[in-house]
């Protein structure tokens, strides 16, 4: 319990608004709940949220200590009252979350509360599965990341062992990552392999595709197959052999088939025709294909997960266009990269 005495500077404020200013980490709905439950007392008694505070009023706050901290990136999860997560799978080690487009995966300079990792941390904290105040507590972390305006599956580690194993499996390409995208035009050939070298302009956050090696360039390989062609668009399934920044977006644009809605690598005049303002790209399927020991995560070997809905697939290709889970893959295009 903490006590505060109202000064002349604070007088005249409503109780709930004073509470919001004094405890910025405390979500407003939770603050209202605490007032109703009389965990916020004024002069020893419960009070209504619209009570006007007077000089000399003594406030007693029966609220968890963590809400009195200064807001920082590492405690932003406290500000999330109701985590918004589409969870595909969860166990003691990992979470598979279907991220919506428009949501950052990690905080940046402009946003540190409404991000995927913040919602995941808030979810686990509220479930009492994670408490950062415990000594040597592991902080839940993301194993992979996707662009802000790309939707799809992101892997979160709930344990240090899971993070170590998943990072190694991603690095060694023992996790197959499949995407769906809508691109302009008819892709020829309908199934194939895009291969090149990507260099990144950090100031523009944009990559360029090169046919030959360039200083600082990194090999990029994408396997693809066309699933449907309709109204000037192709629905394409891609498998990432490598995982470079903007890989699918840049490679298809370089091939003459920019992604629908992609203003960075595509043409706005083409996108306006379809009323699409961000890239039609979704990380829709994961397959765990471990070829080396996975330690505590060995039970995941051979497992796969797929989302059951992708908005742009339904909108532009129809409700039955989403691929059904199957064993089909891109084996005929998988050859050594070097």
C-alpha cells in the first residue's frame, strides 16, 4: 500500500484522472476496477471515480508495486489491459501467434506499447506464467520477425531453451516457412525459383536485387508456385530458403510482378485499382523439419501449423482459394544454393 497527500497543485482533479497521471503504467480499465473494488481509498474510505480531490486529502492505493514504476520499454506490457492475440498453438516452451497486419513485432522509437511482443508478455504475465521481478527470470522473446504490414505466424519462446533451439533451427534452415502473396500479372513460369543478391539501403529501409554478387550483398532464394490467376492478379505460394529483409517483396518486384498493395516496391497507380494500401503478404504456414537434435523441443519435429484465413485471399480470389494443409512442397526446386 502506498499513500499520497493531495497538494494544491493536484486539487480539483477527478480521482480517476489523477490516478492515470500518477500511475501511467496502470491501464485505465484496471484503474476503474480498482476504484470500484475500493482498492483506492480517499481519507480511509472508498470513493467514486469522479470525486474531485481537495487539498489535504489522503489517498491510500492498494495496488501492485510494479504499477508505480516509471514507464520504460521493458515494462510496457503492464499498460496492456487485454492482450489481443490470435494464438495458433501454445505449450510450456513456445507460442505460435498469427500476427495481424499493421502491428509492429518489436517496439520502435514511435511505439513501445502496442507491439506483438508487448501483448505476448502481457498475456503471459496475466496468466502468471512470467514474472520479470523473479530472480533470473527469462523474458519471453520472438524467434522470428515479419514486417509491420505483413500478417502471419510468429514464433515466441517462453523459455531460454526454446529460444536457443529455435534460433539454431532457423539459422540452420530446419524450419520451413511458407508465405502467400498476391502479385500483379501472370507469373511465368508458374512455378520456379527466384535467386539473387540483396543489398540494403539502411536510410530508406529498402533493398535492391542484384543478379551477381555485390559488396555487402546477401544471397536470397525464394521458391514459388502459382495457385490461381484472377482479375489480373496471381495468388502465389512462396517458400523462403533464406530469410532476408523484404525478400519476397523485392524479388517479385524485380521479376516484374510487384506485390499487390506494396507502395515501396510496387506502383501506386496499379494498387489504387484494387483499393489495397499495404502489401498482400502472409506468413501462413510453418513446418518443423529438424535434422539435428532439438533438445527439449524434439516433440515438435514433423509438426506443421497453418492459418485458416487470409484476408486478401478471400477478397481477391474467393473463399475456397486458401490452400488446404497437405504434404506438397517445392522439392523439385530445392538444390544447393552455392
